[in-house]
C-alpha cells in the first residue's frame, strides 16, 4: 500500500508541474490521502498530508503561470487546509476502527470464557443432584432449587447474548471496513446464545 501511495504522489506531482496554475491536478492528492486508511501506521495520514502540502507548494513554484499567482496561491492554500482536514478524519476513523476491532476480540474472549464457566457450573449441579438423590430427599430438593436458579441465569445470559448480537449487526451496518470481523462476532454470539439455551434445557430436563 505504501508503494502505491508513493506512486500516486509522484505521478500527480509531475502532472501538476507540467500544467499551468489555472489547472488543479493537485486536488488528486486526496486519492493517496484516502488510501492511508488501509495502512498499518497510525501516523500515515498525517505524514502523507505533509507530503501533499509540500508537493502542492513546489508545484505552485514550478508550474507555468496561466492565471494571477495570488489566485493560484489562494486556491492551493485552501487545498492544503482540505488535505489536513481529510487526514485528521482518516486518522480518527482509523483509530476508531482499530478500537472497535480490539473491543470485538476482547468481547469474544470474554463470552467464550463465561460460557465455559457456566458449562462447568451445570456439570457441578448435575453431580450435586445425583449425590442428593443417593443420600436422601432434602438434598435433591435443594439441588432442584439451585438448578432452577441457575437455569434462570442461563436464560438471562442467553437473552443478553442475543441482544448483543443484534447490536453488533447494527454497528456492522455503519462499519463496512470491518464487516467480516463483525459478522464473525455476531455469529459467535448467536452460537453462544444457542449453547446457553441448550444448557438450560439439559439442566431442567436431564
């Protein structure tokens, strides 16, 4: 990607210095600026914006004067302001995308660990119920009560996971750059929700 951005900068610069000040090929610098979104370096948009600004002013000095220079200088100054505004937007959006991706990974890990913990709790309750059946009546009654309480917790967790899956689907609609990652996470949430429902059924109807 860095090579492609460099090629764009060089080509646009040479086109700019061969044309007169009345033309605006330097506006094409927005292309390499936009491409910085897909780079791995967080500072890439600001670095490219600085290069675009320098090349724009060099182009102003080397281009044939077809219009009054003060008009060309005003136009290029406004263009440079636009470059930096675009660079800041790209950098901010890039930072947000990285943060959302990291939060997605953390959420998936947390959900997997919680589901595993709930699964171990269900197995422990099954063992408790079996021991209670062998030892007398009071223990099974207590075990059944505990099973119902845990089943309620499982159902609540299942509903919460389903709601989070719906929320992720809504976020995905506005985050096209990470669409595949969001879709994987949504499927994982739905899978965990179904798993919790299955655990609840098994707990209440062993």
